[in-house]
């Protein structure tokens, strides 16, 4: 019985932080994002939609190139 309780207490993890660490946390609307959204040189939306547009167009472009090489176009 004591062995089971010892295992149960040793596997429990306590989460705590010091006052010094808490001073670095910013509370707010955009505090949980890993990227900077405001005050950027290039707007975030341009990079975001450009990345997905490029990823969408690459298969069509490569298909066009391969069809052109095979003589189908």
C-alpha cells in the first residue's frame, strides 16, 4: 500500500513559477501567438496568404512543365 502511494506522489508534477519569470509574461489579446502580428515591416497577412498561395500553385506549375516536356501541350 505504501509503495503505491509513493509511486503516485513521485509521479505527480508540480507547476510553479517564480516572481521573476512572471514579470516576463505579457497578458493580452495577442500574447499567445508565436509570431509578431503588429508593427511589422511586411504585413503578416501578405506573408501568410502568399505562403499558402505558393504552396497551392506549385503542383499546377510542375504539372504544366511536365506536360509541356512530354509534348501534350
